[in-house]
C-alpha cells in the first residue's frame, strides 16, 4: 500500500510504475556536482542586473561562491552517507539546485554582531541551505542532523528544527504556514523598538495556499514592516505542481495585490538574487516596508531523502511513486540541471575576473575537504543521554518521567 | 475476507460508501487516496470517482476541514484526510463551529462529515512537530463531535463505515504508527459502533485501559503479565467522546486496579478521564498512569524511545500496582 | 473601567467623553423610518443598471420592497422593546441601513423547494436581515431572539446562531472568519454532485483581515466554485475603520487579484444589488465560477444593541465610548442616512409605476402590523425547559447532567 | 494600595513592565488597553506608548498570537490580548510551534511572550460560541507553555508581572466573568508565581479544587458548608500546566475527600487531571466532579443557568461526599 509516512522508506508496492529511465535519475543527479558539469549558462536578461553585486569585494564574491559549494557538498556528502553508511541516521529535505537563493539573500544580510543588531532568518522544512548561508557552524549542524548530543541543538531537533539564534538563524520549521506570520512578528518588534534590523522568511510555493500567507502580507503592508518574504518557487509542493494550489503564474502577483514591492528573480543566479535582496534590505532598513521576492528555482532531488534509500524508491531522492496527481517529468529535471547554480556562480566569478578556473577548482576542493571534515567530526560525536529528553521544556528544570507509571 | 492492511481496510469502506452515494466527496492534500493489498484490486478514489468528487488541494488544512463541513451542511456526505502536520490547524472550526452547530440550531444542522486526523505515531527521529501524539486529548474535550480512535484494521474499517453513516460529525483519529498492522477484515460493509469500548482480554486482577497507538504495547505487556500469572483485563477505548463509561466501571468494579496507558502527554491524557470516571464510580481503586512525559518528543532516537511508553514500562507499572 | 463584555451594558465610566450632540443620535435614528423621511435619493450613476430588475414582475418588486420594510420594522420594533419593555431579553446586531443588500441578493436566489435544489446562504454575526430576506418565519425568529422554546431554533441559539435550513438559511455565525470557508464547501458539494445550486456568504469588511479570506477566494477560484461572496463594506468593524485592517480602498480589489469576477455596488440601492447578484447567480449556475460583490453600505446603529440600553451608552446602539482607536463621526452617520435604502426602494417603485405613494404607505402599514403581530406571538411563547439544554448535542439522546457532581 | 478592578490591576502590571522595557509591545484587536479605577489615573497603553508599540490590528487572532511569538524570538517582550471569540484560533501556533520551540532548539529559543486568552465567563444569553468556558483544558495539555488562570485581581496583577518576566511563553487565561471583582491590590510591582496553587481556605473534611471562574461559586459554597460544620479546604489551582501536584496531594492526604469544580466541559476538564493526580498518590480517596455537562452552552438563560455549575450544585455534591 502506498499510505506511507516519511520515516520508513518502504517498498513501493505492486502498483508503482516501474520506470527504468527514472531509475537512472539518481546517477544523473550524482553527476551534477561542482566543477564536473560545464554546461551552466548564466541568465542576464534584464540589463545591468549585476549592479549591486559588481560593487562587492572579490572576497565577498568568493565567499558567496564558497557558500553555494558548501551547501552542495554538504548534500552530496550526506546523500553518500545515506546510500552507503549503515550507521548514518540523518535525513534531509535536499536543497541542491536552489543554493543560489539562500546564498544571494543571506549575502545581503547582517549575519554577525550582537543579537539585537543582526538580521533574522526564518526557514522552512528545507532548512540546511538557509542555515549554511546564514552562517551556522557546519560541523555542529552535521552532528545535529545525526542526532548527536553536541549538535547545534543538542540532538533535540534534528533537520527540520535546526536553529542558531547567535547568527540570526531563528530556525527551521517543519510546518507549512506559521513561519512567515511569526517572521512578521519579528519585523514588527524591530519597527516597534526603532531598530534597523530586518526579518527574512524563506517559504516554498506550497506556502502560498496556506491562510497564513494572507495574514503575513496584509499585516506587513498595513504596518510597513521590515520583512522580506522570499518565495522559493521550485514549481512543486511535495506531489503537486503549484498550479494545483495557486491561480497565479507568478506568486509575486499575489503579493503585489497588497501593494507590496515585488521582485521576480532567476533563482539559479546568485547575483540576481543578491541584487534583489540588497534592494529589499536597503528599503526595509530605511523604513520603506516589506518586499516579496519570488525566486524561480528547482530542486534536483525529490521531496526528501533518508538513509536506506534505494534509487527509484520513495525517500531515495529520485522518482516518487506517491506522485499520483502530478509529478515532475524527468525532462523538466534535466532541463533545470542545465542551469546549475554552482556553474552559473563560477562562470560569473570567472567572467568578472575574480577567480580563474584553476582557482575555482581549488576552492571546490577546499570546500569538499571542509565538508568531509565536518562529517568526520559530526559523526564521531556522542549520542544523546535518554533522560535529557526531559530538559528544555521550560527554561528551568526538568519535567518528570511518566512513561513508567 | 483476507488479511488486509489498515489503509486498505479504510479505503474499502470509503470506496463502498462513495459508490452508494454519488454525492459523497473526499478532500485530500498530499496523501492520495490509494491503497493496494496482495491479490486485491488497487483502490484509487481519485481515478475511480474523478476530480470533482475527489480533490487534491493546496496546503490549507483549515479549508479542507471547513469545506467538508460546508459540504455536509449542503447535504453531501463528505470526508477529508488531514495529514499529521496539519492535525491541529483546523481545530477551531471543529471545536467552535461544527461541535456547536447542531446544538445552536436546536437540532436543525445536519453534518454527515468525517475528519480523518492523522497522528504521526511518534516516529523516532522526526521530533517535536513530526513525532507527537497529543491530538486525542484536544479533540476529546469537544462536545457535539464524536471523537474515535480505532486500533485495528478491522475496527478501522467498521468505524469508517459507521462514521460516514453517522449524522454526527466525527473526528476519526488515525494513529499512523499502526499502518503496518494487518488483519483478517471482511470484504463487505459492516459497522463498528462509535460509542463502545472493546474488551480485548478478560481478567480479574488488573484493568489496563488504552487506545489507538497505545494498544500494541498494552497487548504485548498483557501477554507477558498473563504468562506471569496475572489476570489482566484489557480495554481499548475506541470512543474518546462520548466515552463508554460503563465498560470501564464494570471492569474496575471487578479488578479494583486500574492502569491507563497513553502515548499522549501525561497532563490531561485520555487516561486522566478514565481514572476520574473510574474512581467517581468505584471506591477503593488503586490507579497508575503510563503516558508520554509532559515534554515534546525529542528528535534523538535515544531520548525519544526512552520517553515513549512501551511494553516494558507498562509491565513495570502493572507489577507495581498488583 | 472600559474592559466590558457585550452582555452587560455598563456605565461608561469616568473617562468616557460625554457628548450631548451624540446623545441626540438615537432620536435621529428613530426618525429615519419607513415613509417618514422624504430625503432619499437614488443613485443610478452607471447607466442602465436597472436592466435585470426592470424585467421583474410588479409582484416581485413589491415583495422586495416589503422585505426591506420587514427588516426595518423588525429592528425598530425590537429596539423599542429593548428601550421600554423590562421583560424583553433579546439583543441584536442591527442591520438597519443595510437592508437593500440582503434583499437584493436573496431576491436573486432560489428560496423554496426541496433542500437539494435551493440556494444556501451563510450569514454573519449580523444575521437578522439576511434571515428575513432568505424567507425565514419572522414570528419564530422573534421568539428565538427572546429565547423561547418554540423559537426557530428552540431557544438554543438566539440571535447570533439563528438558522433555518428549510429555506436555505444555513445560518448565523458569531465568529469572524470561518463562515466564508464553510460556504465554499457547500459550493464545492454542489459542483461535485452536478447541482446548479449556488452558495452565498454575507461577510463584513472585518472579515477581509481574517486568514480565511484567502482560503475562501483561492479555493473558489481554483475549483471554480458556484460561490457568491457578498462583502458588506459598512466601513467599520466594531471599533475600527476598515482602513485599519485593509490596504485596499475597494476590498473587491483583493478578490480581483485571484482572478475572481468582482462587482462593486451601491449597497443602498436594492436594484443595483439585485442586478449584480442576478449576474453572479447566472454565472455560477452556468458553471462560470465565483463572484465577489462588494456592497458599499452603512449601519445606522452602533455595533450592537441590548435591553436596558440608554441613549449615549454602550449597547444603546448610539455612540460607543469603547471606540478609542477610530470611531464613526456623527456627520458620516447623518450623511449616510440621507441615502436610506427604504426611501430609495420606494422611489424606484414609484418611478417605475409599480406603486404610487399611497400604496407604498399602505404596504408600510401592513408590514408594520405584521411585525407587531410577530412580536406579539413571539413574546408570548413559552420559555425553555432547563433540562432541554442536554439535548441536541448529538443527533440522538441527551448527555448526562454533570453540574451537580 | 486601593480597591482595584481586575483589568485595572492587570494593566497596571503591563504599564509598569512597558515603562521598564522600551522594546516591549502589546497587540490588541477590539479591546483597547484602557482601564480606569476610582481616584486613580486612567491607564491607556495606546496613547502612553504610541501605535508602534501598541497596535490595533484586524480580526486575525492567529496573526496576533504569532506576531508576539516572533517579537519574542527577536528579543522583544511581547503580549497580546485575544478576545474570547478568537480564543482557539491561534491554538496551533501555540501548541505546535511555541510549545515545542525551546525543546526542539535544545534550549536556544527565547520566548518572553504572553498570550492573554479571554474566556467569556459563560454569559447567559449568548450561547454556544459566546458563553463557553472550555479553553482551560485545551491549553493545559500543551507542554512547554505555562498555562495559568488567576481568579482574583491580586493574582491577576502578580501573575501578569510574573508572566511578562518569565522566559517561558505563557498562556494567561482571563475568565472575563470575573471582571467585576475588586480587591485591595498594591500599586507597586509584585510577582505571584506561575506554578503554585493557593490554599484559599484550610480544612480537614473535604478538599475542593477549582480555578478561574469556578472560584467564586466554590468560595460561596465553602462558606455555607463551613457554617454547617464541615471543615473545607479550598484550593485554587492558578497554574494548570505545570500543575502544583504537591498542594493537591498534601490536602487530599489529609481530607481523603476530593471535589473538583470546573466551568469547563466534564470530559477532560481540569478536575479530571486533579483527580488522577490525587488518586495516583493517595489511596482511599473518595471523589466527585462538578463540571459543565458535555454540551455547548445554550443561549436560553433557563437552560444555561441550570447547566452552569454554581454554589448550590457544589454544596450538594460536597454534602453527598462527606
Ligand atoms: C501544515 C502542513 N501541512 C502539510 C505539511 C506536509 N508538507 C511538508 S513539505 C510540503 C510541501 C511544501 O512545498 P513547498 O512549500 O513548495 O516547499 P518545497 O518542499 O518545494 O521546498 C508539505 C505539504 C506540512 N509540513 N505542514
Ligand atoms: C474570530 C472573531 N474575532 C473577534 C470577533 C468579535 N467581533 C464580532 S463582530 C466584529 C466586527 C465585525 O466587523 P465586520 O465584519 O465589518 O461586520 P459588521 O459588524 O460591520 O457588520 C468583531 C471583531 C469575532 N466575532 N470573531
Ligand atoms: Mg515547492
Ligand atoms: Mg463592517
């Protein structure tokens, strides 16, 4: 039967279409790595869109490139763990393909300093890219995702709940709906206390249908909140194309109806994303209110992945047999992979003379090694003590055990 | 008659009722109404009944729950499957509108409506928002809505028939942790009542009361305890509201020992209500409660599996009580 | 202190501005009756807007006029009861000033026949006008509002919960938010079962801010539902102007953004309202999907009224001292009263030669007498038996008493 | 020190805290934060602190509740007043986000947040949706949120100070039926703890446990019973979660008779939890429960006032128990 829950990837059952060509998908995805592919194309359709980004220091641009690579290699490495390491337990909602969005947005934010001065980011159920871009400690995140006691959140939260307020990463939220509304509350607080901080929320196209969408945008507009709503429109929410839940071609249209500034960007191009974000951040800091950025993007893998996955099965980040109503045509996936955010970013840096191909390849190797180390550290961390589950319910103390009567 | 999985049994009931009543609708979000079972035809409500009656919506559980209510009020039987992530999003419309509608209209409102509310079944690893089992308490405090929680494929089918046919709105809790259970389930339609507990095992030393996802652990523990010589009576509540007080009281009057087992948080778990009803009606009862502590479920499997009530904990509590 | 609940009208406290001129308000409101005022003006700004209505039979037009008068006289009579009859206990969210909206919309609906063929109406916390227009039994409604056992709902529901499915009046709902979503569910059922019925929901401008607004319109559009959303924009939700919760000048703009057909009408002119509703109903029956009608209107009285009220105090349907953030200027009230829906309807009927002034005055007297009788019957009905409160929880049986331990 | 009304006492606390902390915010919808008291200055938070900090919003209780949570997470103390009509609309964000946030972040999330949730106080005449008193049970099952319900102006002020200063998110239930109470309340800031029950009357024959709007009837009944020669101990729970088990158990160990009184519906009313904790810890306790029946409150005052627990019913139950 196909009524499965996420946790235990199960045989897809007799009725699942067996698709040899889809089975090949995973292999293809594995090839789309950092410097491997050379087919990236950069879209610079709308004139001098590199304006803000062109003013950035070489260092900053390289940092952005490095961030994209960190996200990519984190996932590649984690996927390898899932497929090959029987002891690995972490799961992930993969972000590969969307790296430029998180990177471009967070590059425009204030990510360090005292908590009452940094910008805050609210993430979704697909948080690891946002977390890395906002500057969390990657080894600690790796440890957290494998339920380690010394992980970023002590093993309490794992992937869908990672959080590090010290860098302004308020955190992931596994629910669709609430995060944007809560983020608008942070923006409300900034305005009330006269701070120039901004609040950013990343939300998928799926979030559009949630009633919270209306609350968020309506109040952001009415109260002129320093909120940036980044809609990552990767065309699908789980098993349905966004046209199943949204009558707009551009979701930004819906936001524009409230009188909110909107911007639609190529989410595969970190420079386009950065420029839009920079404009939004400047506006918000100056008291100009909210901005809605719709980044057109695509996730390479399927909705999520977990250990023990086999190519072609649910949880294998390949074709998903649950996708009855509407699913992703393989040609669509292949086409999007031709516009890989890693390739596009690298090409920009090379075009702008920031790095040459050799240096770009070196950076890639450096990041790969850094991530390998992160996994080594993370996966060698201690497991949690069972009784610690009774802590952190309230700020102080522990709650009593009740499972023994 | 064949060994059937939980969801196959449920969808068999839904399919039958939808075949009987061409007005009946089904609204889903991300779990397509499809199930298969060895040597049985695949059930796919979406293809069988078409997208006007079986609709895949956006991520808006409040719309789903409200829409079936509106469909019911307009005279169409209607059911929806709310995934566990949205289990409490439609709470207010069920509690404050549906639960009160019949009463406030002096009996005029008709609501042949079923909300299947999925509960995660406390999956290790997923943590706070994705491993919880707490909805039973919230929903069972609502008057005017029948809140039930089957624990076997047989009951799941029979209670689904009863729920769809009931003129009362029904919150049908589905503990998804039980999805792997299989059982002999008749092919034909049959009803299991929405207001009767089931005595799963008879005994005279101790009454254990549980429901839903608590039941497998209870049955496992009861088996061991029986082997150890204890005479255990096991009650599966099935109906949380209205609750079958009589079955509880009769049993406790006999055993004078009551152990309640819940996967829900301790404070105001269904067992609290069971205990209160028992001791209001029977003097001199000794009681114990096994429940999830008053903490959200942590992601770490080490923490989580220690906290989640299981057969070992139940056995220990039972031995301490008798 | 000013933290009052609705139920017990209380002295407004030391800090309430004492306003002599506002005290005069109630007297003014009392004058704006049926044939008394002669200052009504009819707005026919947009060309031949009487098109559909002009095709109606004299009888139907007179019925509509009669409905408007029923609503008005029901309220006038009830207000008199509140002010003068110490035994009267009913309260109301008065509809006076808005009569043409309910009347014009319901005149375009199918209001009798078997339940599976009539159109359904969902109302709000301000339901009596909608109920009368949909065709409920007025004496039974009067009895219900005074908690009588033989009332429309057996005394269980009273004003904010009146309901009579037999005429398709699904009923009132005291909550802001849920009703439109539920109404869209009825529309969904109609479409699913291939019926040509339509579902109508009346909702105030206050409902715009509720997240349910988004759910309703989004799904109505996506699924092409036969839903008519009638937004009665009377400019205020309780103590705030709608601009406090809505960035649009016309709320219809918000609906239009979803691609839904919208229509903005003069809510004081029953013919304009009827024409818009007729078009919407025809469209919905033909499978053309939802319509959003925004009727610009105004309530004469304050948010609500209750027995024991005194002019100038909360619950007296006059000036409201709780109105701190934003309240209704008396000049605004006076100006709207110049465009009274009763006067406008009467003038149309006279202009169209349907009735003359004498017949119009007779009808007014007839309705007045009918309402007087309704009150006589209603208020002579038996009170409820206490134990009956335990019934109607479920379809069968009673629940146990628990209040005695 | 002066005789103060409930809301004046509460707003005094809020005003003080907002004066201390210029970042603190207040969000309201239709009940402006204004209160007056004889011979005292009028408190008007909106005019005193301006509309950037004190904001009047649209009818969107979920936004209000979520916004203060977001404000808290951004480091600003924040409170909101949710009117009773919207009392359960923000349920999911409190239950599934706020209640789990500290735990899922391993202790990192800070939420200096107060949700004042108004309960209607069961006003006769208003009926099902406008006379109910049921929120206590729903909110008290949530771990990670402190749910409290003061019953006197003094506690209301002291617990508001404590709630605003608490690092934990607090659901502060306000039984609006108590708005007419007045009491001597200090002008200065003081705290009443969020996790301690209050023994309102000491006695040895019977323990009566109630909270919030149940208290006036209990105190009235206790007075009569005392006059009749019964030695009654009265406990006001105040804290629903985490509940003060010790105070309950100590009392019941002494009296061996327990009567719980709730305005909430019978099934899973707070009293069910009180009874369960009592009998888990003390053997041989006789118990009774007074509660609103499992029916929505009807509008008819005849039905309603008969169904709502009052001093007469409490006295009868107490006499039957002792
Ligand atoms: C309230 C709620 N309902 C359902 C889900 C289950 N769910 C998890 S992710 C997801 C799809 C989200 O799609 P989108 O917002 O487009 O993000 P993407 O996965 O494409 O990044 C759904 C339905 C949920 N997490 N929360
Ligand atoms: C969820 C909810 N929150 C608050 C209220 C309190 N309330 C009752 S009527 C009202 C104002 C409604 O304004 P509007 O929708 O414009 O209708 P009008 O009263 O103007 O007819 C409010 C806030 C409510 N009924 N429901
Ligand atoms: Mg998506
Ligand atoms: Mg209004």
